[in-house]
């Protein structure tokens, strides 16, 4: 949802981060392929059109296996923090995200590199 992406971008920018935002997983993957060293962290949602967040994370890690990824979800009966860690995802956050939860999740994912 573009409005949620915009809200999260604003929160991250308030923390001093430079943010590149996208709402399409395939576009995000292509952008990462062309500029993989421009990213210190990738935040993705589990539910997206075309490619789920865990699928996107897997593709990103094939390109650059050291990139920390923070996966967000509102609910998931089949995917949890344990599974995220097993496939190499550094952070896992349940929605809704407030500024404090987002800040802690981003910092933890970056510190876990």
C-alpha cells in the first residue's frame, strides 16, 4: 500500500536514514540488482503482489548475501521469526509498526550484520 510505504519512509527519514521506496517487488529486485551496494538494509512486507517478502529476500540474498533484511507482516500462520532467521532474514517485525518498534527493528537488523 503506497500510503503505508510513505508513512514508513517518513518515519525512517526522521531517524536520519536515506530511504529508497518501492511498492512493487519485481521493480525493487531490479533496482537492487543494478545498485546493490547502495543499500545497507532492505525492509519488505511479507504480502506483496508478484513475489512474497520471503521470496524477495531469497532473491536479494542471492545477489548480495550480506544485506540485512527486515521482514514485516501483519499476520502469518505459515511464516514466523524462527523461519525468517533460518533463511537468513536478519529482522522480523509484526505490524502495526509504530516509530519505536520500527526504530528498534531497523537498528537490530543493522547491528546483526
